[in-house]
């Protein structure tokens, strides 16, 4: 692990990266896939994966390469968008049954979801920058969020927080800013594309 | 009457064998570790949790509480205490604090304020 970190550090220091692996992380149902789809739709015209109201819809890391985004002043970023499964500390198959899945489907989904969490954590060693997607309608002071942000800091991976779902009345971006005062927080609605121009601006700042 | 066991596991013991934590959690105990965990240790706990999840064990609720002198004592101006604490951290590689872990079957939510941890069963 320390060798990998050292290599990443020297990579950043001496090599101008052509492609940037942008990890999209967060707890389940924050809108990670919706954001990944929004980015891919905006710049490639096609989606990356399917989003759902049932938690743990994304149970494998999925990615889209050659997503080239452009800033207002003509700069470009060549991204590999890496959409990761939601990180959680508990997975109860009965929650999926309550959402309408059969017991068999729910158990399979829970099994796959546990593997997905492990895969997402392993992928932290492979990404160059991270967007942490939080649901702006929920309390951000959660151990999973703290663990994700702590790991990014410890690994010295550049990251910012996206406070998603600002189209909903209950959303509260200020609460997220107050919870994580040292991190850049951008409020967006990935579903409707609200504030995406600010998001891309912040992304250029983060990576450059 | 419902009985809940609170099991104390020293940090060093947990580091040597993390499965001990899960043995206790599966017995229905709430585990207290005498240190704040590093982010890497927290992600290791999550990974191990996912490996342990099955039809009976649904996962964990975890929270850490920082009781470092920086927050509680620095305002008192005890410069020497701060130095001693920094040295302790360098030598032991540990942060002062506690970690509390409960099985998700038992603990529904842990809420944290700067002064207390609230466990909802």
C-alpha cells in the first residue's frame, strides 16, 4: 500500500496524465450512477449504467473511458468515469424484499452488494480523483461518509463533495458544508442537470 | 428483561485479530475499542463486515469518538500536555479516543455529537 501511494505521488509530480480516472464514491442511493450518467450524457451522449430507487443497484464497478470534457476557456480533461457501488456498513436482504423483490432476488442482491462494497474500497487504490456524492436531503454526519473522506485524505487523493438532489425541498447543502468545512461542496441535481456548469468548473479546479 | 453485553477489546488485540470483533458482535455484544481507528482501519472493518454478512448477520453500526487533548484541553493552554500527546501519537501510532461497534441486528443507528454517542436499539 505505501509503495502504491508513493508511485501515485511521483506519477502526479512528474508525469502529465493523459487520462484521469475519476472515481464516483458515496453511500448507497446518493445518486452516484445518476451523476455518472449525467456526465456521460453531457459529453458522450450515452449513459453509463442504470439507476434505481432500490439501494445497491450498482453492485460492480462500471466505467466509461474517453469522456472528454471542456472548460469555458478551451481546456480539456480526458476522463475515465469510474462509478462504484455504494459503500455501506450493513446490508439486509429484507430491505430489498420490502422494496418489492422476491426473497431469492433479495438474497442474491445482498450477496452481490457485499462484494460490491469490497470492490469499491479496493478501487480507492486505482483512482486519480474522486467525487463523493451525498444525498443533500440526509444528515451528512455519518460514519460511512467520514470513513470515505478520511480514506481519501489519508491516500492524498484529490476529492470534492457533490451535494446531490437539490431539486428536492428537503435538501440542505449548507448542512453538508458545515459538516465538512475543509472540503469543496457543490450542490447539484444530477437528475435534472441543475448547477452542472458549476460542477464542471469545480472539477477542472480539482484536477488541474 | 433484555440483557446487552458490552465487550471491551483492547486496540492491540483487535489489530492482531479483527475476527475477534465479529465473534463478539455475532454473539450479540456491543464492542468498545480503546482507540479511535484510522481511516484505513475503518475501511478494513467495513471490508471484514461485508465478508461476514450473511442471512443472520446484517452488518454493523460503528462510530468513533475523538477525545484528543487538542479539542478538550488546548483551550486551557497546557502546552506540555499537547507535546506529550503528540509524542504519544508518534510513538504508538494511535489516536486517543474510542470506537464503538454494534451489530446492525441490535443497534439500528448511532448518532454522534461532540460530547456523546447515542445508540438507538
